[in-house]
C-alpha cells in the first residue's frame, strides 16, 4: 500500500479536523471597533477562535492554528481592518475560495481535496485542547479539538473525508445521519451540520460518551486559566497561540538539573514555573510575536524584574529609536547579595566579599555603593536634536560625592563647563599610568611614548534632567538638545509604539516608514498571485488605496526581553508583519502567497520528477529482462539470485542511484527505491513479473495489463507499492 500520499492527507485531515459540535452561533469577533455589518463581512472571511472561551474542565494545554485566510486576510485588530472588512475584499476572497473548488487544473493535479480543505472549506482556526484529569500533560492525555468548515451537511462532510483519505480511511465507517463516527485509530468524531462544526476526541481513554460530555461543557463560556497569557500574545482570536500547563512537567525537568548548591537559583525558577505560552497575534492594535514563561515568586525574577515605572524624560520630537536597560535597584542588589550562599552554594558570599574588598582597595570606593547610586534604568535614543543616552540616578548628591572620592584617589576630575547657554557637567577619567613599576622603559623615547598614551583619558558630558543624567558625545550636542526644547514624553511614546518599557529588562523600539503601505500592497500582490494560481479573476482594483485608507506613514517595530515578578518573556512587536523588525518593510503575505502557489505547483512537479525516475529505472532493466527470459527458455527455470545471473548495479548504469536495492524472486525483478529518489518513491517497491506467451516471455510492469493468453511464471511475495500516479502508463 502506498503510504506517503495518504499519510500526508491523513495528517492534514487530523490537524484540520478538530471536531466539536457547537450548540450556539459564534458571537465573538476579533475587532471590537468594526460595526455590525463589518463584523458579518469579517466573519465571511474567517471566524475567530471559538473553543478558547469554552475550554473543557481539566484542560492542561491548548493550541490554535490559524486558517490560511484567518492568518492572511481576516481583520485582526490592526490598522488594515477597515480594508479587510470591506465588501470588495470579502468578494475577492470568496472568488478565490470558489475557484479552488472549481478549477479543473487543480483537480487534474490531484491536489483538489487538500487545497479545497485548506483554502475553501476551512472556516476558522483549528483549536486543540489537551485534557487530563490528573492536571498533568502526558502521553496518555486525551485530545479534544474543534474547527468550523464551510460544509453544508453530513453527506458533504463524508465526501470531503473520503476524498482526502481514499488510500487509507480515517474513519472506521462514514459518519452516520447524526454526524457521529469513530476514527480508524482510537477516537470519536461528531459533525454538527447546523453549526458546520466538526470535532474529534482522541486518546487512550476516549469514548463516545466522553465526547458528548465535552461537547456539553462547551454550551457556555467560562474563564480559562490561560486567558491572561492569551491576552498578552493574541487578543484577536485569529493568530497562532499555544499554552501548556507545566504542573508535573517542571518537577520532571528539575530532576534532570544538577542537584549541587550552585544550581539552586535555576532549580527554584524551574520548580516555580507554572505555564508557558507563545505565538503571534495582535495586542492593543500592534502585532506581537511572543514567548512567555510564567513563574510567580521565582527568586530570579525578584532580583531583576523592574519594580517601578520610568521617571519622566523628554525628547525633542518623536524619537527615531529608543533602547532601554533595567538594572537591579538598591533593594534588589542587597537581596541578591544576601542570597548568594542560598542561590549559588555555601562560600559564595565570602568569595564575593573578598572580591569587593579588593576592588574597593583598587578603586578607592565600594563598587556596590556606586551601583546603588546609579540606575535602575539606562536609556538611549535618537531624536530631532541628536543621539543621546540617559542614566537614572537615585541619589545625585551621593553620586557626585563618590566621584569626588575617586577624584582624590584616582585622579578623576569633575567640573561644570558652559556650552552656549547650557551648563554641562564634565568628568575626565585619566588614562592608565604606564610609567610605573610594571613598565620599565628601556630608553627615554619609550618612556615618552608611554606618557603620551597615559594622556589619552575619557571625557563624559551630561546635563541634569529630573531624575536623569542625559549624556552627549560633546558639550555642543547637549546645547543642541537644550535649544530644541524637548517636550515629548519618552515613556508615552514607547507605550504608543506597543513597547512595554516599564516591564522590559532590555529592548529597543524604532519607527518604520511606509511599512503599512508596503505591507498592504504586498498583500494585494499576494492575492493576485494566488488568484493566478487557482484560475480566479477577483476584482482587486475595487479595493481602496493606501491613501484612501489613510494608512499612517510611520509604524513601529521593537524587540524586548520582558520581566515581571510573575513571568519572563521575549517579544517582537510590529505593525505590518514580523518581517518589519528584520527588514524595515516587506510583507510575509507575499511569502505566504508564494507558498500557496508552491502548494499547487510543487506536487505536480514532484510527481513529474518521480515518474521520470521510475520510467528510467524500468527502461534500464531491459537487458536484465532479456537475460532472464533467455535463461528460462533455455533451462526452464530462472536463476535464484543476481549473483547466479552475474548481474550487478553496473548493469543498471546511472539510474541505480535511485534504488536502495533490487533482487530476483522466482524470476520476478523487485526494485526498491532509496534515498536518492524523490520523497514519494522512497522505500516503495516496483515489480516486473514474467509471463509465458506462446514460446516466449513477456513482462508485466507493476499493476499493468498483460495479454489475456499470457500465463504467469512467478508468484512473488513482494507487491508493487509505488502509487499508480507515479508509474508509467504501461505499469498502471
């Protein structure tokens, strides 16, 4: 039996057919700002997630995989929603979906069932919940999944399933009149034609009654444990999202960590981890790609998570970009030092104190005291006046006092200078004195060079701005900043960019120019590409232009390592597509559209390549068949092996590279394809069976026809498994 085509189809069906019968119509919409008519139009493209609001009891994991149209074309809470919810756009998508169902070329390619499912029938995200009464995700947990299809009745659904799984049934029998059925493997299915919702309940303990129980639990919405994480990753219900409860799993993970005292901090973090979530979607009007690990009360987060919002800092106009770094504050530094023995093993605190004492002796001040005086925030930005960095200072007077101490012991000089109308602080840090005991120059010239090098110190220039010291490269840059009269609140600008500065350990956000327009036009180009591939002719010209939509010229991208007392996260923010953050523009839509086109074209090309390989192998067996026929005619039997026939790989020439092996079974030639053949041929076999016709020998290739008068001379155990569509016409 041919495995590869059907396995691909069965896996796709299993992924798409998360089956759950809904008793009420969907009311959730991804975009609250759209009016009623626009919401209905949006739902015609792709309905948002449904199961997320109705998760069964004891859900320990959840996965939402967006449909193609939900991912690319459905309104999702961002700036293009007005265009995507327009009647012209809905009509264009409807035309594309209909073309997939009707195009003859797609049907002839053999891809109609798969493309029809993905591009025409799938009407919502695929939602999968892992359910376990023990509240721990494990291989014995059951899977409950839900998806909506644009399929009118049970008969039509049976037809779809049969077309996808014609080589190996997914169901033990077609769905009955009530839409109920049983999977070929352990599991049960139900299709509610009234709501066009199809579901599956599968697992070691799955049962038909269990499916009914789970369906009953979806009759009403309920709060879900994952809801808080989902709101931070994708509030639209159209994006990719996953959530996994870590109860039990974190204990097993902790058992594999080193048990020595030096790993205590890591073990504490792992043991207190409750869940992990991630995906891409929309939050507060901005796209977000994110991974979040929830670990309340973990000591690691207590040491580093920012404790307070950033104090006000003004910029000259909207920054082009801004970066921020949070350091531990004075309280966190002290907690970290106090817990060194607990977190890293006994004796760590003593080693730290010794290193601190040594540094204090060399610098003339306690380095920990210096760290307590600066921070906890450091920012850098570029605005209309120039590029600057800023350091938050908790106690400016105490910091200046420390600088004076260094001045007396290390030769640092702190003074105030005037640049234009601006008072600028200046700190000169001398270079290293090389003319000492550690450097003994051989002559006066070498000594002079060392002294010249020592003159090359460092200069820092800053002005005071509330709780901040704002640094410039030279005094004049700070004078330019003062002349520009900064009035834009940096924290407010970062928040408008979708960047969570108060909760970010480290990150950067920046303006983009024209990303919305570029992304929109790339999307339209992608639709045209798909339309060409499926033979549709939608009226794309009726869609509005970027100027008609009033798309903003400026957009935002950013990346951040986020930390709060209860979670650690890595996030990428964007306005048009995730590629904005990497390229400053472009669109993933075109990439996805090209993938759809490839889904149509590549299988046909791969089939063509496979048929060519099979045909070349069959043709190369000509001499071997002649030898075997002559041997039979002369002796009345066939050689027992290729060795006896004195035939090897060289007899098949170049094409032997496509074969893993070939041998003789009672005169039948068995060809087994290997790694060098295309994916659809790997491990498949093709037989060439001898028949007697009159006084001669003829050969039957695979499942091909043979003269009715011919008598078989062989009955081999090995059968042809190469799919018919990959065989030459004479071998089918």
